[in-house]
C-alpha cells in the first residue's frame, strides 16, 4: 500500500472506510513525518497526544458506521484560527502564551465532521506578508529545492537562517508547506489579498478562497475584516472540495456570514465544462511578466478550449488601481482591528512608567516590523485630513473594481482565467528587505478577488525551466464555487498531478 502520508485526502478517506488503514495509523504516520520535518518550520505548535486521541475516537466511530465526512483525516490548522486550549497567536509576539477557551466556527465544524488536529501552522504575523518571513517564529521553508541546490546544501541551510531556501508564499506559508511536504492531508488557510492562492501556486498545491461570507470568520484573528476569508489548501481539487464543504456554512455569530445552502462541492468534480464561457482579461498582461508565465496562461487557455469551453477576451479596466487601493483599505482595517492588543487583558505585557507608556512599550515590542508598518499606514489614511483623500477614494475604487466583474459576468462569462502569481517562488531573504513594495507586488493578480468579494482558486498547471511549480487562477461568480471546482479539475487533469518533492529535509 502507498505510504499513508503519500495519500490524497480522498484516497485516505476511502482507505479508512475500507479499513485498509486505521485513523490512529494514519495520524501516527503524520506525527512521525512532522517530527522529522521540524527544520521546515511549518508547525509552530504540535499536538500529537490530542491528535492520537481524536484519531482513536474516529476509529470507534468508523467501527460503528458513524463516520463523518472527514472522519479520521489529519489536518493542520493555521495559527489564525482559535483552537480551544491550544496555542493561538497569529504568529505574533504580542499574543504570547494565548490559549483561547473557545473554538473558531470553521475548526469546530471540521471536528464535528471527524477531522483530527495535528497542530498549529506557521504564518506571516497577523497574516501580513507574502512569503511567511514576518512570523515571530521565523520563516517557513518550502519543501521545493532551490534551483541548482543539492540536498546537503539545503539541509545545512535548514539548520541556519534558511537564507536562500525557497519561500512557500504567504501568509498561509505554513499551510502550503505542510501540505506539499506531506505533513498533513489538508490545511486551513485564510486569504485577505491572495494568501491562499499565492502559496498554493508556489508549492504545487491547490487553494481556494471562497466567496466572502461563505465561511464564518468567527474565531479567526482579524486582519482586514471586509477582505478576510477562510479556505482550504490541499493536494488536489477534489480534496479542496471535500474540505470546503465542512468549512463553509452560515454562522449567526458572524454578521457577514451568508445564510445559503452549502452544496456538495465534490459532485462538481468531473462535470463537463462544455459551453462554459471563460474570460481572459487583457489588463492581466502586465509589463515585464516572465515569458514562462505567459506561456502557462496560453496553455491553460488551450486546455479549456479543448474541453469545450468558449474563450472570450474581456476587460477589467480598474485592475491597475486594485493593488494601491488594497494597500490603503487593508492597512486601514488592520490599524483598527489591532488596536485591541494593549497588554492589559491577555498576551504580552511590557511594564511602563504609566498605563500609556505600558501600551506603547507593549505594542512596540509585541508587533513585528511589517505589522507596525501597516498599522502606521492605516492610521495615517484614516486620520483627519487624509481620510477623504485616501480611504474614501480607495473604497470608491473598490466599488468600481466590483462593478467591472459584475459587467463581465452580466455578459455571460462563467469564470475568468489568469496567472496566479507573477513569478515562481523566490528565495528567503531575496525580496522586501529594502523595499516592501517589491513584496507587495506578489499580490498583483490576486487582490482584485478580495476587493470584489469573489471566489478564486489556484491550481498547479506547470513548471518553470528550473522545475519549480507554477499555478493558474480561476475567478468565479459569487457563490459559484462548484463551477470553479469543475473548471479547475480540467486544468489539473490536463496538466497532470504535481509530483511533490522527496523528503530531503528528513
């Protein structure tokens, strides 16, 4: 039989049901893999005892024929999700030792359906980053080897500052790295401006950002409340469909949660896309885009056309304004959301001369450089004299971006195909140290989806000349994730399943 960690989530589900493997055996294999892969720094908190106890409970349910949709499936949980009694810090120093006495809605639904928690996954601090280098717990390394690196050289780098190893993308870098390195069968992630889709594209995995409101945000540490959305990263389109069904659903505790039925997304896998109209936005042909990204895009178009889809060129004229508008709206909301961290009730407290000095000292020591930068930008654009000039204008641009998509979908377009990222994964320490804007440009193809509240999926579609994975992005109509799954699966089948790296890090 295939080694348990090499199974897809769907394959593991069937192996559990047919009793070819037990949930405890499956979980133990992943616990062992996590121990051997600590150098990747994908997990910031491991919960092996809890995982094995949950797996034993799943085996009892499987024996009685009472299995849930995810019974016995070992998952990793991004450190953004509150998990009762378990490390929950959004990978920030300011939330030191915080262990909530409540559970996020998304994770509670996963446990309801029988999933097993392996631990908490590394991430950019408060989800602010595109490379997983801003975490208080240090950078995550991708399991993909850098071009021309030997395994010995990479293993040596794991023991140091990891400089030169590949980033897994961010902010859900721990989730993407863990899935690609076979340290879990799937992982929760979150997407504010591309933080599910970009790391999925960088690591040869699949990630879907659902429609805003499809998954509850209750119990997720907030970055930008009007942009944040929960979603899964997994190895295949089918695996993402299985996970999303459990994660999605209405939650009365979240006023932005939409009260709408959750389809069985897995039924969309294998559905014909003949007659579907796929839009190709001319504005996404940006200056300086690498030739291999453009070739991948053209190949994706050819695959969909061969499957019977109609390809049409479309225009999204306000695309060029999306990135600057996003980097006004998101920091503004972050500055408001992060005002609650003051050192009084929980987390880090740095003593001061008086309470004001304590606030200042705590926040200065507790927040990392990138978080402080975004808080300052957000505070500036919300301040008197600048609110109308920046924040109000950015919100007006956001409305225009949303209207662009509405106009395209009104013309009968079912989905939009674009590149997922402007490049393949880059090296740790390579970007953003001197000019943070260089790092922000990684979100150029993804932020429009969040600004408009739409669903988007990244699916592996090819490789660079150096053998690094590249992904394509599909953007769908609101609450039509089923259509995205069926189209993405066509690309997945045409491109062939990504062969994940062998575990050089052990």
